[in-house]
């Protein structure tokens, strides 16, 4: 059976992307690879119309967490003082990365179901002791889309730089790149961009690379090394070549759809269909209306139903959904509508939801 992946990445691939991934064998020390690398790097900036004079997209092998750890460990100078804003698993992951790399940091912690308390952030920033803020854009734990534009405004007021985990939003949500304090975003090929797993990237302002940590905190994850080599049509280590082949195709498909705005509209439409169907079946969204991303929604498990029976019922019908995390594991489940999902798939999904939740 072919499963539709409704988990938050990896996603169901289009036929074009699946074929592109294994299209050819490519040595990463040949000009054909470097031309591909250049096209993918500029394609990633193109998703948000970012100027190549100011912005660099740096590719590296690994999952989204590699990009996140590379951004944090490279772009925070040795004397940085970091404020981490947490309202879910991925915010907590940022703190864990800071801890491991010996970065001087404080945390503003929220309940996982709460939005960012901007007043608390403003209070903390007014102490003037921070040089950087790190936050998650789409907190996939609950599906919440954090208000990064408002957070960036607070950072602007204090002249503090902002590092963003945009792993589950790059390619489908608005990112306030026009804010001069937003210096870097970590992201991955295999979520909203519809590529294959194994390739991730950091989009950052060039000046942030020039001010990177010295001496480096890591060999593999030091972004200036990757950026310098990639600028010179080289690569420091073996890149996930097939990941680049797939992402090039995925970026072309995204551009043909009409870039991130079209993908946003498409995801919103699919997520809305799922939400209306589930609400009619008595299944309540976890968050208030308007708080979720277009990428993923979290729902409360109906009384008397377990995640396992819902998951298994949908899997039998060809759909993979996702459990809650941590303390929310017994209370909720998540459905993402990323990936190559056709109208026919949606019809089958809505029928499957109806069967599984009404029995
Ligand atoms: C998926 C995700 C990550 C990275 O997870 P990996 O398993 O390392 O790919 C990081 N942050 C957010 C918000 C995510 O959704």
C-alpha cells in the first residue's frame, strides 16, 4: 500500500521529485555538481525573493536539527548573550543546543499551549544584557504559528539580533525577512519545500557569517566553512547529492505553483477541509481559531478514544498521522497537510476520517 504522509515531514513526494532524486549519479567534485549546488542555493533565496548581495543560503547534510544546531553554534559569537523563547519541544531543543555548546543564555518559558508573551520578552530585553534572541516560527509541537513579526519589532527596538527555527514554515508561511534584526533562519528540504530528507540549510545575512563564532564550536556544523566553499564552487564534505537533485525539482514545482504564497493558500485550503470534517465529527482543535499555522493542526483526542486506535484505523486506510509529544501525548494528535496531496487523496482522507471517528 502507498501511504500518504500526514506527519510533519518527511512528506509524500510528487512523482517528479521522486524521479529527480535518482535521476543520475553525480560526483560532488565535478562541475555538474557545483552547477546544481548553485541552482539550489539561489532557488532557496528565490522562494522569498531575497537579494543574493545580502543573503546567503548555506546547504549542509543532515536533518532540520543539523541546520538549527549549525545556526546556533556558528552565528552566535563567543561573547553572545542569548534569550531563548520556548513554547514547545522545538524551543526547548534550542535551549538544549545552547547548553551543549556552552552558550550564555536565559529562557522565557511558556506552557506549550500558550502564545509568546510579548510583554515578558520586552521586559527581559529591556535589561539590555542580550545580544540575540532565538525562537521557533511554527512550533510543530502544537501547530502554533508564533508571532515572529512582533518579536522582531521588539528585537529592533533593543538592537538585538533574531535567529529563527523556520524548519516547518520555510516555503509556506510569511517570514519577516525585511526586518534588519532577522539575521538567520534554519530550515530543511523535506517539509514545506517537498524535497527528500537528508538535506538542510540555513538562510542568513552575509554579515552574520562574517561575525561567526571564533574559534569555531564545531568542525562539521561551522557555517562559514560551508558558505565559503560553496561560494567558491566547492564543498567541504560529501553533500547529500540526491537531496540536491530532488530539491532542485521541488523548487521548480514550487515556483510553477506560484511560490510560497500559493503553497500557503493550498495548505490553508486542505487544513480547512480537515478541520471542518473533524469539527463536524466532534473532534476539537487544540488551539483557538487563527492560532495555527497552515502546515499542521493539533486536535484533542475525543473522550474514550486512544491515539493508537485512531492511528491504526487511518493507517489501514493509507494515511499516517502523528502523535502528540511529551505531556500532550495522551491528549492529542496532529495532522499535517504538507506534501504532494491530490484532490482525490483528500476525498479519500475525509472519508477515512469519517469512518474512523464515527465508529
Ligand atoms: C521538524 C522540525 C525540526 C527538526 O527536526 P528533525 O527531526 O531534525 O528534522 C526542528 N524544528 C521544528 C519546528 C520542526 O518542526
